[in-house]
């Protein structure tokens, strides 16, 4: 297939593009900078210049492709509501282009209920849930639509996401903190396992499905904090919930919430079997602690 990929040079996308090409697919990657374009060219992909605000470029990329993988998202949490609106508009555009074609549309989301037609039944926040639900409904309009539910932590060498922020907070504060008893859980998967699931979703997932990239459905935050403490040689301590915002800032709301999900149906449906390091194995390596 000829696949148009947004976020193709991003954290998961840069792992997915080589997988797609190795599997025999042609990739057109959206690039908003010269650096991104150069990285995509080096990986063997074609380049479509533009960004999520450039609707003409998005439409052209999707029209020229046999399917779309939408991984890009504007990760500015100070404008999160606006960025979710932009994401929804992009998905609606792809739906219009692909309608009636049975071509695949795979979008990245947070964890969502496996049945998106009913009120949320999973624990924790359902990030971009409304857009995920709209994507699933595109199956009724002749789109092979699939939602790729990514966990809170998609980890690996080069990760600058939530776990790196927790590490930086621990270094700054001199203690590695967890909230209350640290029993809150975070799900995780390695970026290479997440990329492989995206490949399987493009190739095999039926229309109107949700697939969850959960190698580890829920790791206690105390275990994560203690792993960080060992590497930084500092104490792991409990931070009372009433002081969590002062200690962790905006991340406190997530660090103090249990988030989990179920990847069993995904593994059964697509034969996905994670093979790369766990989060705690990654945290035993130096790359999360290099300045």
C-alpha cells in the first residue's frame, strides 16, 4: 500500500516508517520542517510538506494514498482544548477523502473503551475520546477506521515524554516522589512495540476497531519512582496528595491517577506480542538520566 503518515518523523512515527517500508509499503510522510523532511528522505519515505493547519496538503496526501496513518498531534498542554479541536478537524477531513473506499485510516489516541459507542468504562482519562469515537463511526461510511490506543508512557531511548519529566522533577527536587502510597498505576509500552502494532493495524485490523498498545497494563507509580531513585541515588518518598501540585506541577493530576486498559483482545485479534524492554528495564539504562 501507499500510505500517508502524519507525525512520520515523530516519536512513534519514526519507528513506524521503517517498519512500513520493510513490509513492502510506500510511505508519504508529512513534514513541517527541513529537518523532518531530511529524516524522512533518509528513511526511504517520500515527503509531503505541510502541517496540521495546512488542509490542502493533508487532503493531497490522503488523496494520493491507499490509506492514512494519523499520528501527529500538537502537544501544547496550555492549548489542549484547541489542539483537540484541530485533531478532530483533521480526522474529519481524512474521513471525507476516504469515504466509500474501504481504505484504512488508523489514528493515534489515548486509551479509550473498547466499545466506543457506550459511556466510558475504563479507568482514568480517555484522551481525545470524542475524536476516537468519530473515527470508529467512519466504518459506517466505508472507511476501514482503526483507533490505536497509546498508553501514558511510550518509552525507549530518546524519550522526552512524561517519564522524562518525572525524572527531571526528581533530579530538581532531590527526591523521587510518588503520591500517597504510590499504588496509582501507569500503563506502558516500548515505542518499537507500539510501532509494530500500528503496522498490524494498517494491514489487518477490521473496520471500526480499537486496538490497545499495552505491553504493561498498569505499573505502580511507586515502582517507577523507586527505579528512578536508584539511578539518581536519591531517596524515593511519598508526597501527600495535597502537596502533589506544588511538587510535580501540572503532571500531578496524571501521576496521581490510576490509568489502565486491556490489550488482551488486541493480542488475540492481531497476534501482537510485545518483545522489547519493559519500562523498568528501560529505567535501568542510562539514557533517561543523561542531561
